[in-house]
C-alpha cells in the first residue's frame, strides 16, 4: 500500500526552542507510521545542508546567514526545496515563513499544499508590507489552511478573505505523557516561603509575552512567589525591573528547563499565568500543559486563539492585555481562594482531555493532508 509522501516545511526544528517547533515535531513523529515523511527547515549556522535522523524523522536543515526579522536567510533552502518537492505528494507549510512561501511559488509545485497558519506577522510592519503580496498569492495557491481556533481566522484579515479554505483543528498534547511522567516538587524546593502560593510562567522572555506586565502586577500582590521558566533577550532587563520593584526576593528566574523539570514545575505550581500582550501569541500551548495538571490559568483577551484555550470564569480568569492592575487582581483572587483554584483546575483538566488530545489532532491533520477530511466549522 502506497504511503503518502509528506514534506513538512518550517523555519526551524528541535532542538531549536519554540512552541511551533515542538508542535511540528509532535506532528512529524505522530504521522511517520502512516506516511513517508520528511522535514525541511533552516538552521542558525552557515554552511550546506545537514541531514539528521531524530526519533525516526529525516530532517534536512539548510545553512543560513542568520535570522533577520524572525526569519532565517538561506539561499541553499531554495534548491533543497525544489529537490524535495519533486518527491512529495503533499507539502505542509507552517507560517509565517516567507522563505517557504516564495520557494513554493517559484517551484510551481503541482501537488497538494496545506498551510498551518500559526500567527500573522505582527511586529515587523515594514516586512509585512513587502511580504503581503507573496502571502496572498500563497494563500490563494493553498488547497487548505489549518487554524487552531476561530480566533485565528477572526484576527487575521487575510484569512477572513479565504475563510472557506480554513479548517479549525485545535492543537493538542498527549495527556498521558504528562500525567504519567515522574514528578518532583521542583518549585517548592526553590521557594523562599513554603506557605506561599506558586505562580508560574513558562515561555520565551521576549516582547510579546508580557512578562514586564506580569512583574508590575506581581509587585502589588502578597502571599505568593513567581517562577519564570525560559530564556530570551529581555532576561537581563526583567531581572533589573524585578530589582527596581523590590520583588527580586520573590521572583525566581529558572532559565530553560529540561522537559522532565518543566513537567514537574507545571505539576507543582498553584496557578499558571500567560500575560501575552501582542497577537504574536496566537494560541499558547503552555496553557494546555498547565491545565492537564489541573491548574487554573490566567490569560489575556487577545483577539487570537489565546482566550479560546482557557475560558474565563470556567477554567481560569481572562484579563485585558497590558493591564497590570487587572492582572494583579486576578492573581490575588486565585492566590486567596483555594476552592476557586480547585474548581477552575478540575474544569481545566477535563477540558484538555475532552478537546485537546494529541491523537484527535493528528487524525484530523492526516485526513486533511491526504484530502479525506470533511470540513468542520
């Protein structure tokens, strides 16, 4: 029986850090048994193409001249794409990735094209203006577009224009991988006050995550300590801000955590906060990672998929993005109310199990890639 030949295309692939990269790894490994699948990406270093096999997945990583405006610059990507495309029945692109869009259009590839739209280009407004004609042609060329929530469509004018092509397939996680993982009191062991509630954030320390707003809000709370897992260009600035706010003794910068420690941290926290302030945060898989452990989530009312994951008043609280006072009130409310945390946390876990399981996501993606799924609104 012929297995469909699938080519996954993105900027990067693990061990490069990022939520999209982790998702692509999950999709690739989840579909390899029912397809002939390979991955084409870029890497941060110069040089030619590097081919590795990771957990059975053949990954072709093209050398680049660096990353500019969040996009790798790689000339070798184009001939590599042209060669790989000739062998593919379907190409699954993960956007935004202007290099991939352009390569597909230049190649005149005739097979099936499916785009997973993870977010719009938000910060780089000049780049977006240059990229927009390519983006529109690429979206017009696509046979189908995958989005994780209705919010992805509603917040992106270019998707509203082609909404008939859009298929809503929520991101998922394998709950068993979390619930059966060994646990340690990772945060408790690092807390200064054993009685303090543990407020947790995990993600890159970059502009759109809103960690600066989180520090402003946290400085006006009591009875809790804040744990920040992740690294990024703003780390030193955030450390200095914590000093200025006189909360450095209650704020713990954990850096990048290994997977086992990160799972333990999610399981050990009392509540999780995703304070993102820009539409670059289109979903927030970290919400699912906290929710599967029965943790309430505080998120922001971005016009994306973020508030569609953890629901205000059901699995946690939602506040306006950038509003430190509202965020402070939400944190203090959950810190003070044990019963409310338990109620929201229990509902959060059930929501993940019912709506965001990995296998359901994989089945629907595979059906769409192979053109066997009926559209679901």
